[in-house]
C-alpha cells in the first residue's frame, strides 16, 4: 500500500538555522500519527514543506504517492492542513469561506458536506456569522472545517487545541477520532503530550531538525517511561545503591523513584526506611509521554 | 480551472463587499477633481480644437481612476492576506502560480472598470463626450488595468508592511499618474518636460485612452498601445517569475 506520507532526506535551512537536517519518515494510511518536539524542532517547517508552503533544500516529500512539488495538484488535493496560527479572512462569513475553500479545491455545490462538518464542529449556528465575530475556539474549529472541505485522505493538524477550552477540545478530538476511524490518516503536532499519548498509535520526536525517536506509543512508553513513586519526606535523605539507581528526580524533600512492577514498591519503601527516610506523603504515577519526551530530549 | 474561477470570484467579492471604500470613494474623488479643475480652467484652456477642457478632462480622470484602483486592488488584497496570515488559504489549494496571477490581475481590472464606469457615468452631465473609437477605449482599459494590476501584485508581494506599500503607492503610482497628462496635454509643456513625459508609461495609457473618445491624441495610439503592451508583458514575466519561485510567499 502507498504510504500516506513519505519523507526522505529532507533538509531545510533558514539562513544560519538548520530547520530540518535530514528527515526520513513514513506514515501509513489510516494511522493516527504524532509529531512531537520542543519549539524550534522543525515540526512546522516539516508540515509547511509537505503543504508546499516551504521548499526543502534537498530530499523528497510525497502525499499519497504524489510528489509535493512535481505533482503538487494531486498532493495538495490529498492533504488538509490546519495551520498553527489562528488566521481567518475578515471579509467573509463561515459558510462563504467554506464555499470559497471548496472552490479552490475544484468542488462546487459542497453544501451537504459543509453542513455536516459544521454540525460535527458545533458551528451550525455560526454559519452565517462573519469570521471576525467568532471566539478564539470557534475560529480554531473553523480552521479545522476549512481543512476538511475537500475530504482529504490525509489531515495534518498543527497544534489544533492551543487555546481551546477542555469541553471543545474533547468535542474536537471526538470528531478527529471519527475521521480516523472512517479511514483518514491523521498527523498531529501538539505540546499536550497526554493528547498525543491517548490519540496517536505511533509517534515521531523531532529535535533540532532530526527525528530522534520513532516508534509506537506503547513501545515508547515501555522503553522510556516507568511507573513512579512520588514521595514527600520529612527530611532529605541519601539513598545508597542499588536504590539510588531508581531515583528519577530528587529536589529537597521531594523524591521520585521509578519502578517496573508494583511488587517492587515494598522493596523500595524498605530501602528508604533503612536509609532513615520518613515519609509524610506518597503517590503512585503511571508511565506517561512526558517522561518519554523528557528522557529522549535529554538523551539527544 | 475551478480554483482559478473561485479565486477570481473571491477577489471580486472582497472589493464588492466594501464598495463604499473601493468603488464609490474613488468615483467621488474623481468627480471632485472634475468639478474643481473644470470650473477653474474651462474658459482658459482648450487642449484640442473643438474639445472643451472639461470634456478633455473626463477620459483622463476615468483612466486615472481605472489605473489607481487596479493597482490598489491586487496590492491591498495581497498585503492584507500576508499580514493577517490568511494567504495560506490560497497557497494550500492546488492553484497554479499562473492561475493565482491571472485571478488577482483580472479582479484588479474588473475593479478598475467598475470605478472607471462610475466616474464616466457621474461625469456625463458635466461634459459633452463622443466615443470616436471605442475599440481603443477598451484596449487601453484592459492593458492599462492589467499593467497596474500586475504592478499591484509585485508591490503586494514585495511589501512586508502597509507603510512600504503606501510608499510604493504615494511615491511611484500617484506621481506617475498625476504627471501623465490627465489634467493637461503634454504639448502645453516645455520641450524638456514633453520629452520626460515620454518615459512615463502612464502618459501613453492616458493619451491612448483619450484618443478613443476624441480621435485626437498627443502621440499615435499605435505607439501608445505598443509601449503599454511591452511594459505589461515585461512586468507580467517578472511577476510570474516571482510567483514561480514563491518569492516572499513560499519559504
């Protein structure tokens, strides 16, 4: 099967900044794929290169088998991009804007699909409202609607939930999940790591323009994250080996220890007692993407 | 082709939605010029035999309005889209750079025509006009409008802020149109300034357009259309090169 996205050897430099330093990546059709990285890692440059907004210095990018430069029409028809910036055209209403966007993609009489998108994004009541009159969250959802008017098989969302309240965020993810279940490939960049963890089947992490990790979410969690035991102590304590190897972080009287199985907890607590530690509070934590992210970024 | 048609429609809808600013205001400005200059100079200046000054002035004002508004349309639309960021909505779809160019320029010509027709209609009660060679009127409207629409695309893409665009408009477009023979025949100028006028492409647009009304002009309309057409083609090639490279639009 043709990959939804194929990115090979892509480099891009902006003056002294090497934004992309040789990115290779394939996203399978139907995947919910996460693209994570700190600010300036190259996520948006990579998305811009896919969308034709930036031109790579070298390498190739394909969307559903179509080269984004040589076969740009087919590539762009296959791609829907929700940009990171909250941009809108102040001259038009939501419906006018969606009709215009449909026309740009060669589609006339698209009102049935536009109505469906508006319904799912809870914007039906705002169809006739000028874009200027919408709240930030509504504008964000209108951007999602714009990316979907041509029913693209691949949808790229560049930090779509920035500034969106919790309720709307859940509604948005419900809709995006449904699109994914209907067969759309979703590529997501976000700084909300718990979102990436719960939504994405596979995740790539970028740092300084390079892919520094690429695996399934489950594998990343298994390899780079552990269960944690967060302890508040009456006084700082110095743990001897082998317990010291379990320290995830230690700051004053707060100590975080890592472990793989719940059976290990008793052993850790016994070691702590032997070292003279007095526990005043305690909490257990599951492996999460934040640990993975911090671990991988610190490694590289 | 649907993408091109939609972009053209969007560009026309954009200026039409703010018609007070984009069509009626320039018409009012031109009519004020007509009333003031016509009133002051009607009995003192006769540029061509048998043609009153007010009648002489009308085609010049119509063409000046066409040109200035054609420039304003593409340049303001592009810079607004760039600054607000919504230019991505035009850059993400499968629209070629040639379609992009054609849509912006044709919309500019259409706005120029809308404004020009407005000035002409409002001027009719003040001057007795003939239409000696309507083909020339159309030819200069289209080539002149396309020339300025193209210049507007260049300015809109080049400028990073409104201030730069205003400089382009106020220090280049405005002087060249005002000094192009809208208000006078260049034969009334000293020989030196007559010569200088021949380096101003706007002079040929105004002069050729005026020929369409009176069948009289300072230079042959064939010369004028040749100059305007060459200038337009050169600018169009430069603009298409800019768009093909994605200059200031695609990083």
